[in-house]
């Protein structure tokens, strides 16, 4: 039975005058699920008698993107051949060239099969407004299209909206790779690295696996100190795309990080931050009313206090605006604030002399971003965003940074901490 289906599959490629793109994509999913059918299709390549253009399409459908690209770049002439050339270009990271081909195809007919890869090519070039217009032109409301809309929200800095929508979508369509990919991106941006890693790993179980999945997974492994796994992800990309610039850069940085020495100074600073969070609130000169309220709320340390928001404190009986200002002043003297996440507080490095940082002079803003000594991952994000000086960084909002690929809550916390050491913060 599988052999008969495989023969029909090959006939759709070799004999049909103008193969339908949708039919070939549907057959591709079936091909990748059926090992026997895939083996039959691969064996057909040895004695190939149809045109090279059709061979390139079959190579793409089999997941051999590099070989497909090499063939289709010189042989694609028919509309369907150019379509699969464009898809191969997207997979390989040549987004501008893919956009050119797919935009021309899109003008001839706004189909789902053209719209989704065009959306990806535009998004990866930072052309978010144009990508959103493409989505509005797609009539179908498939899970993949819904996931793409959520990705726009995430990249536009509307992370909470994206989270509220992607979780139920992922639960409803657990096997959809498009949905899983966007879910992983949103989770990573929200700082839920465990959920993101599990999602990327699940996608990676079934080939073909896109370079974006492997690179994002690699960055998560780096954050966990799993350098060998991260390097393996980048090497997998480079085996398929030896020229892939991002994979080369990330692999080099991961190898360098793997060999980094133990930073005693950083360990000492982290211990100091923990000591600050463990400081009892009774060590400070509080009014009787404030002290009693904190005691009844079972707030014993500064670490307990920062987890509360202004609204939560003010909603407590007898806790008024005067007490609130008193509490905020105490936290401010330690570089802390209400509503602060624990990991964000741990990232804060207080001045060695215990003083409150003062804003830098104007000419300090011309200093290189390298003076912040950011982690490898954050530094790469700065490079992609074209941020070269402190002045460049201070013009960015938190939402703009979080919209950048691979820049999640962990990276944002690090940037906040580094700027806090200088007494400055990101644009509001």
C-alpha cells in the first residue's frame, strides 16, 4: 500500500504538467510520517529521469534543503519551482531573496501556501508591519495563521496578550509545528525557559527541523550552561547550511563560553545581593503603624517585601500612603522597588561603598556598549539591533528589546541590572 501511495506521490512531481503546491505540501507531511514512503521516494533520486527542476522540488520535500537550494537556484523557472526555491531560501536564512520571489507570487494570488513563508521572510527582516498586512490578506484561519498573529503581538512588545492566546492554542493543537514554534518563542520571551526548551525539543524530534528552532534551542542550552548540547545544535545547522552566519557566530561564542574561567568576583557580588534580600525589615527605622502592618502580613525580610505591589500593600487595613512612601524610600536606598521579581533583584549589583548610584555624565552615553560587560547572549542581541553605545541602548524601551529574537526576560533583567549600576534605566 505504501509503495502505491509513494508511486502516486512521485507521479504528482514527475508527470503532472503544473503540480499543485498545496497538494505537494500535503504529500510532504505524509512523506515525512511514513518511513517506507520516504525510502521509496529517496531511491527514485538514483535513477532520476525527470527534469532537474522537479528533482529540486523532490529534494526539498524530502527535507534536503541544501541540495534542493543548489538545484533550484539554477533550474527553477516554473511558478511552482520558484515557490519551492523561495521556501528553501527562507529555511536557509536568505530572507530578502525569498521575499522578492514570494511577493511576486503573492500579487498573483493570495494563498495560505504563499502567505506563511512570506510572513516568515518579512518577520525575520524586522518588517513587522508588512508581515501583519500579509496575515490580514490570508483568508484561511488555520492554527498556523493564528500562531503567526500571536507572534506579531509578541514581537510588538504585547507579551501578556501573546501569552494569554498562545497557551490555549497550543493545548488545542499539540501536534502543530507552527503553533509549537510560536509557543516556544513566547515562553522564551516571558522567561519560562523550561517550557520553551521542552517545546523546541519536541519540534526537533521530527525532521526536517528549521535552523531557527535549533538556534533558539541552542541559546537556551547556553543559559543552562549545557555548552556541548548548544554546540551540537549549531553544528547541526551548519551541516545543512555551512554558510549560515548566525550559526557560525553562536557556535564560536558557545565554544568560547565553555572555556571561560570561574568568575570569583561575580560570585562575591551575588552573595552580597542575597545578603541584602535577607535583611530583616526590623533593621530599618519604621513607624509603628508600618512595622505592625508588615508583621501582620508576615513580611519579615526585604526579599519578602519586594514581592508585594503597591496595590497589595494599600489594600491592607491601616496601611496608607504615608506608610507606602516610607517603604519605597527604604527599598530605594538599596536599589530595590515594590513588585520586583526575585531574579531581577538578584541581578542588581549594589555599589561597593553602599551608596546610591548617580547618573553618568552626558559624555558617558557615548561609551561603547561593551563597557556593560554583558553576557554572550545579550551582547549578540545588541549587535543584531545595531546598538553600539549606551546612548543607543537608552533610546530603546523594554518592549522593543523583548521583541528582538532570542532576547527574553533573563536578558532584560541583566540589562536592567547593568544600567542600574550606573543609575540609569531604559526609555519608558
